[in-house]
């Protein structure tokens, strides 16, 4: 039995969005979701279930959004250096949480 799962990349995790029996329909829907730019990434996973062995195999058939560029990034590389100048933003940037202060052990 084959099924095609559309997964979206949201909150730093891949989450299942929908499941289809038809490959073309699943890829068309994934492309539509990718064009919407609502999520950082989208992918289509094919799941094959073998009833005789009770085993499932999976493979990725389509990747869009951040999933396309994720493999091309070098490990340890940063996107861009932090600015040391005055803040110039629109006010819509996400708020960054600060880490806990280190306490000295006695």
C-alpha cells in the first residue's frame, strides 16, 4: 500500500499536513503550498507498506522552500554577521529570548 504525505516545516520541526493516495495530486498540492510562502519548507514523502513483512519504507519525492536550500548550506556557517551599528528595523522583527545568566558555584 502506498501513500503520499505532505509535510510542512514549522517551528523548527517537520509536521504532517495531509495524506494522499495519488502522487500527482500530492505534488501539485505541495507546489501550491510552497508558492504560498506561508511555511519555511514543504516536502512530499512516499510511504510504502508491505503487508507480508509488516515493514514501511519511506523516501522524499519533492522538497520546496527551505528544504531545497537546507542541503546546500555548509555546517557551522552563519547566515549573516550581527550588526554592531544602531538598530534599524521595522519593529516587526521577532523578539529574541535571552539565556539565563551563569551563576558562580561555591
